[in-house]
């Protein structure tokens, strides 16, 4: 009888510890995202990634940086498709600029170097690079918004811009 009591107590302790760990991780996501410029997008993005459950603040920043990369790659694909179907030289020039902003900036330097900077415990550089990433997405949007009908990339550019600012804010929390 005594061994059953010990077994039940051990099971309860494990269950309570596991539950508390999940609650504290949920609190970390909520607490971290409250300190970013877009709390809702931050929480949605991190909750959608199973890796966030066991991540520390640096890990949360890396998850968001990886999401910027994912969205940046999708935007490059959109730009390439638009370039293939565009005959207007001015629009082609603007789209080519966007392709450079993404390939050389967002994907070529900002995301890669920001992630490396965080891994090397240099969050100041990571935050600046993610701010640069946001600027590159904004520059693309500015180039395309002058055309009749506006920018066909507004949603994508806005998403990369906002996620980049979220990543920068979280990187600053690592300091």
C-alpha cells in the first residue's frame, strides 16, 4: 500500500511540474511579445511554432528571424513572378529594386547575420540588422506604391517589416 502512495505522489509531482513548465513557457511568450511593436502578430507567430514551447528569449528571437526568412523567400518568389509578367520598364525597374532589397538585404545579409549575431551573444548587432531588414521591406513598398493601383506586395512587405521589428525588439530583450 505504501508503494502505491509513493507512486501516486511521484506521478502528481511530475504532472504538476510539467504543467508549471508549460505555464511558465506560455508566460514567457506573452511577456516577451508584450514588449514588441505588434503583440498580436508576435504571439500568433510564436504559438504557431512548436519550438517556442521550450525556448528562452534568444530562442524566441531566432524563431521570429527564421519566420522573416520564410516570408522573405515567399516575397522573392512573388517578385520573380511579377517580373516575369510585367512589360512596363518602370515597374520592372521598381520590382528589380525590390528583388535587390530582399536578396541582398533581407535574405542576403540581415537575416543571416542577425541570427549569427544572436548565436554569438551579440544582440545589439542582431537588433540593428533586423531594423535594417524592416527598412528594406519598407523601401520595396515605397518603390511600388507610386504605381497606379498601388503595390502588389503590400501584404508581404508589411509582414516582413512587422516581423523584422518584432525580431529587433526581442533581440534587444536578450541584452
